[in-house]
C-alpha cells in the first residue's frame, strides 16, 4: 500500500472512530427530554400528555411492561379496521402487544396506493417521519409514503403524499382513529423518539391473514388480479414472520419495486369456499358514448359542497348498501371508475376492484347514478368530460 493510500485509510479509520465514540461522549443528549419538552409547547400535545400519560403508565404496569417503551411498532389492517401498537425495551427482545385501536373510517379498497387522488390508504412498509401537533385532525403522525417501492410502482408524476395516522375519524386516504386514541399513540411515539427510535416502523396490511373471513375476501378480490395477489403474498410473508418471531422482518425492495421478505415462513395451504352467484337478467345502466375524456384539465370536477360533502355522501351510501351485502360478508370495499361528463352528470360507472357479485354491483351502480350533478372539469374555461 502506498504512503498516500495508507494516510487516506488512517484518516478514514479515525473518522469512523469519532462517529462510533460520539454517543458515549454525549450522555446528556441520550437522557435528555428535549423532544418531549418541545412537544409539550404545543397546546394539543400538552393536553394529551396531561390527560393520557398517567393512564398509559398505569396500563403499562397492569401488563407488566416497562414505561416508557423504548421501541414501538405499529401495524394496521385495512379490511379488519384495526391498528395495533407493540412495544419492547431492548433491540433483542420480542415485541409485546400493548393495545389495539379501532380504525374508524377507510377510503378506497384493498391494495397499495398508486396515484394521487385515488383515495387509497397505502399498503406496505413505512416509518413515522413527522410529528404534527398542529394537525387539522387534532394530532397526526406522518408516514414516509411514497417509499422506495412506491416510487417505482406508483404514478411517476403524481404518486400522492401527506399520508398520516390522525384523529377526527375522517379520511380521504389516511388512517384515522379518535382524538383520544391519537393522543395516546402520539405520546407513545414521542417517548420512543425521545429515547432514540428515529424510525418507528408502520406496516400497513390489507387484512389479518389469520382471520378466515378476511382471507376469503382477499382471495375473491385477487382471484383475477395476479399483480395484486403477488403483492398480498409478500405482505403475508412479513405478517407471518412477525407472528412467528415477534421481531421485525428484514424487508428489501427489488429492482422492479417488489418487496422481498427475508426468511419468510412457509405458507399453509388454504381451502376457499365460495358461494355460487345467482344469475338474473342484466340491469341496464346509464352509458354515454363520450368521444373524448380529457386527461389534463385546469379544474377538476367538483362535487356539490366539496370534498367533505362527497365523503359524507359515500358514508351514507355505504350504510344504505349494507343490506345488499353478499351472504357471509360484513363489509366490502369497492373501487369505482366513472366519468363526469361536460354537463356535470356522472355516467359510465364501472366497478374495477373490490367485488364481483353482480347483484351487489347493479344495486350500487343504480344508486350511484342518482348522485347529484357535479360542477364539470374545465380546460381553457370550457367544460370537458373527466374520468
């Protein structure tokens, strides 16, 4: 080795030594409550600490858990509408379940988020990248969507962003829980970050893979969708690894954006029992022959009353459709494609994902066709048809 290379090697070695020694040289930073103190300067976060921290400490004690948790892990299940919080104190420990929250609203259907405005809750492997004590939805914890996989597989220009776990029980693509619950989760996450967990993992699954009803629903949804089925299988790999080891799996992203889960346990064979659909005469729906549907517009179509009014309409529609659910199903998420014509009338409805039971589809489309007239999209100040 030349003298020049030797000097470079020695310099790099010294630099590495400085970095490794830094935490031991600064014990005050490690034990500081600066992040907690900073959060308490905001009214809502401070209110949550006052109302919830003592209760959380008692709940930890009742479950023989050490307060505060040094490491937390969050996993959410879209179809089952649940969000779990797992905790531990040492990196080598197994995670223990602390609490399960009810996710109180959901937009979109099962499957990953692939573009802005699709109302989809993402699925995949994320971490908390933002604490927002001044959220429009009380408190919120941001996740790093789009991750590396999403950047490859989602729309390159408009993949979407600003995905949060938040309060207020409303959503257009996030994970909402109640204000009381987000207060608790915010405190747990803040304490973990304060103790050095800068990347709090958040894994979002389509279903609980140990619930037969959920598995059957996902099987029906992915039966004719090979891409979605393969995606769900990789999610199941991670689910199975954690359930077996109570440790986080190593998840990598392949060149094509696919998830790769290290040491995934072998899957058990499943027998899916499906009811045979009852055939009936086809229902005629409102179909227009639209010559041109504009991709790029200056103003998107607007539902009367705006986005909140549209979400209220969808919530009521969902409740009204409950009696028409296929036998054995308690809930269904349907992704619907339609066109707002240049006169504002919604037409050409099509169910592109979520359910294949024709009676339900016909009833849903019939009700959607009675939707109020929209303010149409515009291009150069002229109304145009927009999907």
